């Protein structure tokens, strides 16, 4: 056995040198205790190996009392990667008075992708709180979808609350969505982000949750929207209610920030400075000008007749329900690669093409690229399962190799449809050791390793 373990060490070293990008350091998360252990290595690379539900080991520990303790701190943020692999974290519960509430408290240069957070129940009091991250800096969020409820209570002076992120400076949110219903007494509240700043990019994302706030600067996608941030190819269908500076997409639109090719159809209401797109647009100073192009609101359902409360330049962006369900309305929008209109989705309003792959309500969006997952179990003896995801119908070749490059088995060599696929591999005829499995599909090649331990 000692000699075998020495061989495994050599195999692993060779593998690191030959295949530096196959994620040897990935840590699997299979229960709530594993999820909690992310805080022990904040720069680690983690993959969700299955759904985490109320029936999964450890749930009761992190649902009791104040609930989940957000991962990371301002002094020691999460800087690693969490890849949900399309799995979900269900019934996350948080009830805390400190700031930076979320699955993660603070992230910096982190990546969170291919993840669903469903049926969350979060109560916060202090500044910078959301479902996914309280305070995110230069973080990438990709193919993440959240649903449930978020409440902010007691502290009317607190700021920055969002369905996904409380505050986000820089980074990107792409192909993601929130269906979280939000109530707050504080300000800077958004369906996706409470405060968006420092060049944050929001693209191909949407909000379907309703917002009811007792304060100002409330928006369907972002509450306070500034710092040269950009919203592009995104939309809101939720109803948005606040007091002052309330908008269907953003509440307060700072100069030098931009909105392009987006729309909102929810009902927008407030006491003062209410706009169907932007509640209030910051007046220009020199070359610093707020920009809105090719962006629309429903003039029949919004309850507001102006696109922005203080800027008549955007008052003509209202369209009827019929017009907003007609592709010809959206000149200069990309209906070849980004948008589509399908009467079976989103009540006939435009949707992003990746949404139509699977059910919107279940949030089972398929990634826009081929994705090869870690085999399970691993190590294994003698059988294991390999899972891969396809964004469209294509020819797939999935093979197993030795570390020297010898092909040992071809598991798939055929056309497979869009969706998630799983195949079994039986290694009863092979010796213990480290093996590689490679997928080739859609012009992409991905390789991962697995360990046979007899």
C-alpha cells in the first residue's frame, strides 16, 4: 500500500505538470458541513456535487438560531471559486443583525457560477446584505439563479440590499436572475444589486421578484446605479414600490453609467420622482452623462407615463403590451444570438435565449458552453458515473485515457441532445491508479482526472 501511495503521488505530480487546468485542487461539497468548511480555505476551488436540501446532513445545524453564518469577512474575504455544476442550495436561512449578510459575507476577485439558491429565507438589519453576497468586489457571477424572500428590518439608515448582491463594486453578473421578493425599511434596494458601482457590468440577466420598500432609491435591477456601471440585454418583470426615486430598472441613475437594450414591464409606484425606467437621472457634468439606449417600458402596466422622472428625453420609451411582444419593436437588438420571443415563455415578452432551454420556473438553465463534471464516486471501485452538460445538440466524444495518453475506453461517440447527460464507467479490468477522461464537443476539449482504488 505504501508503494502504491507513492505511485499516486508521482501520478498526481505528473498530472499537475501535464494538465494544469483540470482542477486537481477542487473540493467537493456534498452536505451542509462541507459547505460550511469553505470558510477554512477562502481561496479554495469548490464544486457542488449534489443538491443541498433540508434533508441533507447538517441542515438543522445551520438553520437554527441566527441561521447560516456568511462566509468571509471584510478583513478576510472569499477569493476562491464555487461551481454549483447546476445543483441547488435549498432553504438557506439567515437571521442576523450584522452587516454583509448572504451565503458569502464579502468576496474579492471570486467566481460563483452554475448555482441555484432556492426558497431562501433571509432577514437582515444592517448595511450591504443580499442572498448570494453581502459585499462583492471584482467578483464574477455567472449562471446563478436565486428565489425566495429577503427582509431588511429595524434600521432605516442602513443601505444596499439586493436579491443577489447587497453592494457590488466592479466585476460582472451575467446570465443570472433573481426571483426573490424583497421588503426593506432601508434604501438603495435592487432586484439584483442594491448598490452597483465601480464599473459593474450586468448583462443577460433579469429580475422577476417584487420589491416593497419604505424608503428611496429603489430599482428593479439596481437601487443605486453608478460608477460607470453598465446594464445591457437585461429586464425586470417584478412590481417595484418605494417612496422616492423609484424606477423599473434603476432607482438613482448616476452620470457616466449606461443602460442598453433592456426593458421593464412591472408596475412602478412611489410618492415622488418615479420613472418607469430610471427613478432619477443624475444631471450631466461635462462629459459625464447618464446614457439609456434602446430601452423600453410597458406604458399600459407600469402605472407611470415617463421613463425618468426628471428627464423628458426618455419619456417616449413607453410601448403597449402588444408592441413589447413584437420583435419589430426592438430595432438593433440581437435576436440571432441573445434574445428571442416565444409565446410559451415570459408571457410572450422577450426572453434571453438561454432561458428557453429549460423551464424558467425551475431555474434549470443550461450553461452556454460544454461542461464536464467531476466523476462520482471518486476515488471509485470499480464503477463511477461521469456527468456532462451540452448547451445544444452536438456530436460528443467522451473517452478514458491513461496518464501516458493511451485510449482505454470510449464511453460516448454520437450526437447527443441539449441537456445534462450521465454515463457509467466500469474499470474492473484496470489496475489501481489515476486516469484521465476527456470530452470533445462543440469545438471544445475538457479533461479531468479520476482515481481507481482497488
